[in-house]
C-alpha cells in the first residue's frame, strides 16, 4: 500500500506539472494570436493596382472605388514625386513604397511629411475619386458625385480618413510609379498585409495616342521617369514609352513567368483591351481574385461607363465619363500616323510580343 501510494503521489505531481506547462503554453499562444488578430483583421485584403499613365488605370481604380467594401486611394506616390520633382524614379521608389506601406496599415501620419500643418482629407491627391472619402465616417454624409463631395467633405480632418480606412475589408491603392516588382517585395513578404497585385497593361500604341493628348500635364512625371536626362522633344515621348514597356515586361516576367514563392497566387495580369471588350466578365474575374463580390450597383455603373457614346477626347483625358470603351481602346488605329505606329512597335517590340499585342505592317 505504501508503494502504491508513492506511485500515485508521483503521478499526481507529474500531471500537475504537465497541466501547468500546458496552461502557460496556451496563454502564450492566445496572447500572440490575439495580437496578430488585432493587427490584421480576419479577411483584410490589401491590393496594389499597378499600372502606368494613360493605361486605363483611373477607370479600373474606380471599379474598385465603387465597391462598398473598398477603401481606395489614387496614386499617393504623387505626393512623393511632387515634393522631389528634380529627382529620378530609381531614387524615389523606396520612399513611395514606404509611404504605401504605412497607408496600407491605415497610418496616415506618414502624410505629414508631404502635407504640413493640419492636413485635411481633401489634401490627398484626387481625393474626390474615392467613394470611401465621400462617405461616413470620412465625411458626415454620403455624397452622390465629385462636386457634392467637394462641397460637403472638404473640411474633414485627415484623421477621419484614417478612421475610415480601418473600417473596410479591402484597401486598394492605385500606383503608376513603380517600374519593377522588386521594389515592393518587402510589402509582399509582410504577412500582415496579404498584398495582391493587379497589373494593368495597355497596347503601347493606344498609350501613346493618349499621352499625346496630355503631354504637357505629364511633363514633370516624364522627366522623373527619364532620370532627368536631357532628351530632345522629338524623342522624349518615345523614350518614356520605352521605359514603360520595359517595366511592364519586367513586372510580367517576375510576376507570372518566374515568381518568387511569396508571390505565387497573388499576381494578376489584366489587359485594358480585354476589359474594354468584355467588362463584366473581366471585372468579375478581378473581383474573384481579390475576394470581392459583384453588386447590382457596381454592375450598373460598369455598364453605364463602358457602353456610352463618348469618345474620350483631349478634354476628357483625366475624367471618368460614359464612353464606348471598345471604340476608345482601338482609336489609335485611325488617329496615329503609320510612321509613328512603326516606331512605337520598334520601341516596345519585346513587350508587345509577350503581352499579346500584334503589330501592323501597313497603312491599311
């Protein structure tokens, strides 16, 4: 009996020790997971709409902005490039990346470096293009259009934008100022972000046609793209286009042909022409990629914006208006001289081949 009693006491002691250890381990696990849950809400998705100027990115940005689950900002990197307008793109890419990193985490204090004093939400670049900034809690009332938003919401503190950012399941930033995926590798490797990249490309002949209409407005950006090199006015647009095509080629190869492990399943190539021809099908596909569901309101908006009669002339270069998207996407065929088309095809030959854009060999 004495022997058995000793065994039972030893067994009981061991059980108590094991239970205590398990409790400590469970508590540690609970604390760690509680912290990570608060830092990264379940299902929170961050999206980078990556493109270049005059590629239809403003329209696709609005496709995201119109969705009620999306907090959208248009080209926050504009603030970096505007403040450092005498620099080059290679120097500024890290600063742009770090700015986006903070905004994805809904930390808008990073904007103090670019918006001195007591910045407002209306200090953000193209802020009225964000439905989230024109709705509560960023604005006291939900407004119907840009004009109303400018009137009703312009005096709201930037802290209201930060508060609003935290309430949405998807945060989408549209950016035209990255020329390689390597610049954003740290964002893709951050487990808190769950970052998805939507890479929008467009036929470079259509891009050139659109850039011709807005060359003066893009002058400063073009200088940064060209690293402030002295390029003749006759060659300037072609050299900018060469850099844009080179960047699309690089991003596509890294994203789809030979992705690092942390990028697999998180990169999607989108051609603007495909969206223009079959908007609902293509946009549904994009939504599925980032975990969004089509709503009747967004569906109606897409139909209205892509089946109109507008041609997208120079006076509408930076506006989202109702247009015939398919006709606009092919307008370069009748509006660009063939000699210019040939030069664009030479400059962007490799990118066009890989992205599936066929060359034309005659005026006809």
